[in-house]
């Protein structure tokens, strides 16, 4: 469960990832963000929590097939 001060930032992370990966299931993106947040939620320094959560959530998502084909 996301704590209220972090809720808006985490919602924005999920929205950015859904825009970046429109072909992915919304539920998968949201669960990746939630898992990433759960791993980092007890961090002492909160400033970088959204950035770190987004990076970790990207790692949890399966590879983007379209991106893989163009590289």
C-alpha cells in the first residue's frame, strides 16, 4: 500500500511508464510500480524515491519487443 505523501509521485511514475509502453498491460505496469515502491518504501532519503521506483519498475517489466527490434 502506498503511503499518502508518496501516492501522487508513484501514480505519476505509473502514468509515465504506461505512456512509454502503451502496448503493455496496464495491470502489469501498475504491479511493477507497486512492487518497486514496496522494495524502496523504507528508504531514509525520500527525495529520489520516484526516480528509483521508476528505474526499478522498468527492470521488472518484460523487454519491449518493438524497442528490441529497432536496436
